[in-house]
């Protein structure tokens, strides 16, 4: 059976499916190897039965509650979720074989972990029971060392086989799923595609498939290994002594409780923090998108102050995150120390009374119960709909702008827009038309009521996803500093040049593009400065049409066009609106006559609704508006954009600079939301937990470093690094010093473990010699464990709070410094392609958080590890320098190997992402499937996709080999470490060079050193990223504008006389195209001067230079 996502039904609404689970419905299987051979086509048609609601399984609910996702556990699903076994229905016989072998190896690998503690206990018995210089000691100890080596080799093999089997099985199954999915899509009729939009189909092919891959790939093997380890650990502990095992089992609920409470507090605090950060991001976006307007009105300091106020709100909550992290993280380790100490004491008592036979059994039981598998769940905030039908509904919506509480914009708006219909919103300025669009795209939140898409409140949807399913054509479009071709590709990267030309012809843009110097490959500058207003509008319309959005918003989309262009483009827009939900905002009634419904707004409510003929016949407000426009000339008074002079480009109009409308228009025009960029930067940097690097994350990090290095090379004037971060931390040095001190103290946790293990080992040596002294030493050990746990709790709590304060203070300072300096830069700075507003917003959002690496929780983790590594190596050298040298050499070898493999994997990841030809072809097929069907070329495209997939499979297999080696080394290293160190230690003991206690102490110290290295290695890529970010950040902070400091210079009395004397000028980006050639011009006080001339004659330069913008 082949599961295919349920297609949408006409008139149905999504009942709240969780996006993190892919739901499928069984249909007949398809033989992909011979698609024509199947007699039963895949049934993707709709059925009319009433959909049932399904509850998550008890296991799913349990996991959701454990992970603090109670809201997810309560949701229902309109289709039954597929079980984990259902995902393997695509597996062939060889895949089942691979899966079977992988499961067996995962279980063996998991069981081997408690076996490691058994062997360590056996060696401990040999050290404690037998005389050091006897052959019996040497034979028993050496026997266990050989077992160490044998099991280490065996586990190495099983780990490698486990990883490769799951990875290869996943790759083969996903290839089958993708092939069947693409072939099934190619077979569907046009009616099916009217209900299943191409964007949704592509999302299921990419995002949903990737999530399924995560569930059945190597992570499944790691999960099975962890479960096997947990069960085997409990079984081993209970077999050796159930009483001690029961007592040690109490550590689990205590530690899980700490993590549960920490997760709840961190989640709640993060939500509050993001409120301030998102507001700051919107202010930054508004300012940078309209930077020339800000400069024209000297509003830099006002915007900086607003920006800083909002950031400061988020900073307070971010510091609270450090507080909760330190509190519950410290309690976690306190309970760990306390239970381990009590376990050793109780074990010694059971040993004394003869219930436990040998001292090594105490180590086996205690350490087996501390083996807890690591659960690393992934989730995204916000929902993703499996499909978008396109029904938009405003239900009793009330809204007023935060800055104008006295003016209510929407007053109980009720409006339903059916899928595939076009609705025009008409009314006087300020009646709520644009506000409705802002609420739909979640630029604002309603004061009351609901705004829904397909029955789902937009507040429940992932913001990026929401804005991706809505296409917007604004009156004032924003283009990016790139070629016309690449600007058009932003909406559909897979579009062909022919299709692009066709769309541009539809938008009446092709002719003027062809007349440009390089045609579609012409660079249009920051914001499209090389184009006239009407030209930019037509490119923006073409770009939106290329994307094929599910919901189309047209806000005066043709108002900037001349009469002839408007007629052609309006016809194209009418055609493009068919089959999708279209919302039009217009003042020219001629553009909305063909709309299915016209809605007249007044004072935030709908007063009239119907089509054009119905409203005219009604004779109401719409009729009055029609009569008023009937007396205007047919053509718009605005001149043709291809012929008149260029406009003064200052962004939003001055009157709107301080209004909510300027914020709205500047925000909605940007595909990259500044608030969202800030949100991603904050979340990525402020996580007070471990950093887990996935293959895709590694590739993205590497791509980030490569891209930003190129930007630095372009700016290339300042070489900044870690020291610049610390130099600019004035006012925080005391707190930073306290954080470093407490962090170094907290890092002694592993050292305390090593010393306390040695203390316990020494105490157990008194067994049958002086049991009273043994119990006294164990009681002292419990006190020492308790004190160490308390010290760990206090130091972790303080260090976490101190570093949270420092990191948030510096992030705030760096963001404000860079934002202020950006607002004071001259126009030539923004003409540079590397300084386009979108890029600056992203850099402003990400560079400061990335720099925080050296002063936040990630530095704290490295401090912990560094302190433990140094202290444990010193202890090892003090007790047994022979073992210390051997262990250090092995750890260095491990570090070099891990770095080399990580680098190789990152290169393969980048190459795989860049060479994903199969993915590109799949998207092209889905986006153009109707054309492919009309050309009867389905088999040709499917064969092309299959051939490209083979190359992708080879790339995945090659990367899988390297990843398997990396996984195997990290999972098997401890066996070899213990084997070699114990072998050398036994030899030293047997020859009388060192006592057994010193060897045991040094060995434990080196093992914990290796753990510290492996725990800290994952943070090193973050520090490389931080250095790159610091260079970018301080290049912005230290840069001086070419026009000089706007706050410096003389301030003479201005009389109003203007003189340009022998002025020569060319733009820095076009030095060989002079604009001014010795200009001589004077404007006397009180005169009104009009500047006229053809495009490029220098009119805009005169205006900007007079305001010192250039």
C-alpha cells in the first residue's frame, strides 16, 4: 500500500492538524520501476464521507506531556496518523533486511554500555581483592583488558553497521517515496490541482519527506540504542543487587523533574522575550528600509531610542532565562551527586553485611543506574497546514493601532472570502482596508476576534509559512540589489528563462527589460534604483505571478502604471486571479469591475457588499463613488514611467514617517521580515542547553561563514575578533570576571567525580580489614558528594546568571551601536550591493547574537570543559604520569580525528545542497505540471527526475560512510581508552611502579577528561562563527560615512542661498558614468526652483547633496 497525503475537499476546513506529524492515507501501491505496469491508478480523488476526528496515541500524549507540549497532546486530527511501522510499508526485501540488521546492532550497542560498567567493576575487583604482585592479579586483570579490547572491536563494528543500515535503508525508502510521489502528481487531472496548489504539493515533497527521514533514519537507531541501554542498565543493576538499584532509581524522577520545570520556565520566558525583540526588529526594518527619510528628518536618534527601549524589554526576560537555566541545571547536578554518594554508602553497607559479594559490584550498580539515554527532540513553533484551500474569514474582528488607542480602525468586521474568488475592498482612506491585509499577514494582532485561513486562526500558523502562502503586490514595490533575472527567481527558483519572459510579457515588463544594457541580467541597484517607479511595479507583478501564490493580495497594484500599461497588466492580473483567492484594494474602480464581490468599508465595518452591477443598482455609497470617478479623466494624471524624469527617492512620504502606515507599508514589502530575523537570531543564540549539530545545520553554518567572509572582504577595512568584543564590554568587567571564576569552579564537577571515585576506591580497600573504617570513609564520601553537589549547584546558578547578564548587555550594546551607525551612513554606503537593507537587517539581527558565543552559555560550557580537562590532566599527572601521557595522546588523536571528519562532512553537505538537481527538477515538475501534461512529456520528466535522484543517492551514500565513521569513533572511543589505560596501569601495578589506588585515580581522571573533550567539541564551530560575526559587526560600528560625522562640523546661520560651483560627481558604484561635469548653479533665498531634465541628468543628486545624503 502506498500512503499519499489526503487531498483537500471543497468546503472542508482544517480541524487543527499538528504540522510535526505527517498524516497519510493508504492507496494502491505503485511499481516505480515500471510505472506503466500498474493497472490500478493511485486514487487521489476526494471522498464525500464525513471526516472523523482522531486522537493521538497514548504514547504520543505521554511524550508530549513529558516534553511540556500539553497543547499538542490535546489536539485532534482529521486523518489517522500513521504509526512508525506504517512508514516502512515502502521498504523492499533488502530494506527489511537492512532494518533487521540495524535493529539488532542497535540493541547490541545499547546493551554494551552497561557491559562496560561490568568490566570496569571486574577490573576494580581485581585491583581490590588480589595482591598486586601476584600472577593471579595479572591474569585476572589482563583477562578483563582483553575482554575490553574484544568488546570494543565488536561494538565498533556493530555501531558502524547500525548507522549504515539505518542510513542506507532510510535513503532507499525515501527515494521510493519521492519517486512514487512525483509520478502520482504527474498523473493527476486538472481538477485535482485546482484543489491542491503546487506550493502545498512541493512542501509535502520536501519538508514532510525530510521529517519522515529524520524519524526512520539514523535517529531511530540512536533511539533504539538508548532504549536498549536504559533497559539493560536497569536489568544489570537489579541482577547484581535489587535493593541498591531501587534506591538509585530515585535519581531519575528527581533529574527529570528539574528538566521538566526548566523547560516550562524557559518556554514561558522566551515567549515574553520575543515580544520585545520582534518589536525592535520591526523598528530596525522600518528605519533601514526608509533610511533616507529618517536622515531627511534627522530622526536617527529617535529611532535608536525606540529601538533600544524595545530591546531592553527583551533583555530583561533573556536574563531571567539564565536564572532559570542555572537554578534547575544546578539542581540537576546536585541530585546527581547526592544520589551517587548515597548509593556508594548504601552499597558499602550491603557489602559489609555480605549481601553484595565484591566491592566492584557497587561500582557496577551505581554506574549502571546513572546511564540515562539522551533525548533530543526537535520542533518548530507554529503550525503548517498540509494544504491550503484558500478560504479567508474575518470573524468579529476589532482592531486599533497600539500608538492610536483612541481611534478604532476595525469595529466587529465580519467577512468571508470563498476559495478561488476575487474580492475588492473599497472605501475612503483609514476605513480599514489595508489594516485587514496587515491582520491577515500577521503584521498586527487583532484586539478581538479571529482572522482565519481554512478555518485555522492565523495566530496558530508559523509566520514564515503564513507569509509564504500569500502573494502580495504593493503600490510601492521593493526590489533587491541584484539582476532582474535573480529578482524574479526569488519567487520561483526553478522557473525557466522562457517562462520568465512569458510572465514578464504578461506584466508588460519584457519590452523595457530587453532594452536595458544586459537585458534580464542587468543589475538594478539597491531597491531597484536603476528602474523607474512603473518599471519596478511591473517587475514586482511579474515576480509575484511567477510564485503562483495560494492567496493573492493586490494593493493598488496598477496605480503607478500609465493607461496603456494598466489595461494590459490588469488583464493579466485578472487571468492570474482565476483559481486562487484574490483580495484587491483599489481606489480606481475601473480595476475592480470584474471582481466576484466588492466590499465597501466605512468606519471599520462593511456597509455594502455585492458585485459591481448589484451595488450600482443599489444606489448607495459605492454608487456615489462611481459617479464621483466618472467625472475624472479616463487616464490617470500620473505620467508614463518610461518617459518622465526620475522621482525623488526618499522611501515613504514625509507625512507618513511617524505614522503607523509607514510602518505597515515598509514591513509588508519586505520578504525577509526584520522581526523574524531578530527572532531567529535570538533563539539561536540564547539557548541555555546543549548545541546539537545536524547535517543540514552544519552545511548552513559553513555556507554562512563563506558568505559573510565575502562580505567582510568587500568591506575589508577592519580586522576584528574576540578581543574587540571584550574591549567593548566596559561596565561589565566585574560581572564577567565573577562569571569566569564561578564557571571555572563549576567545571571542576568532573574533577570532583574523579577524586570522589578515588576516595570510594580507597575506602573499599578496608573491606575485611577494618569494616568500621570503611563505613566511616563512605560516610565522609557521602558528605563530600553532598558538598560537591551543593558547590556545583551554586556555581552553575551564579555563572549562568552572570553570563546571561553580560551576554545580554553586550548584545544590546552592539545592536544599538551598529544600528545607530547604520542610520548615519551616507547614500553611497547603501548603494553597495553588500549593504542592501535586507542584508543589513539580517546582519543586525544575527551578528550580535553570534558574537554572544564568547560571553554566553556556550562559552560557559567551554569553560566547564576547559576547567575539567586541565584539572583532570593535572590530577592524572600527579597520581600516574605514565597514564597521563598515554591518555592525553589518545585524546589529542580523538580531537584531531573528529575535527577532520567534521570538516569533511561539512564539505559534503555543502556540495550536496548545491548539487541537489533532483530537488530542483521535482519542484519544476510540480510548479509546471499542467504544462508538462499538455506537452505529454510526463514520462520524460519522470525519467529525468529518476536519473538525477541516482546522483543524489550516491552523494548521500558517500556522506553516510563518513558520518558512520564519525559516529562509530565517538561511540567506541571509551572502550579503547579504558583498554589501553587499564593495560598500562596493570603493568605498572604488577611491576611495583605504582599502587593500585594511584592507577585507578589517574585512569578515572583521564576517562572524564575524554568526556569533557567530547562534550565541548560541539561548541567550537560556534566560536569560528562568532569571529566572523565580530568582524562584520565591528566593520559596521567603526565605519565612518564619507560625508563626515553628521553630528560634527560648524553650525552657521542659514540664510537660504545655495551655490554649486564646478561640481563633479559620479556614483561610487558607477565611477565611469559621471553625473555632474563641472556644474555651476545658484538658487537665491526665497526662490522656488524646478529641476527638469531627462533621466540621469542629476536632478536627484542636487536634492540629496543639498541635504548631505550623498
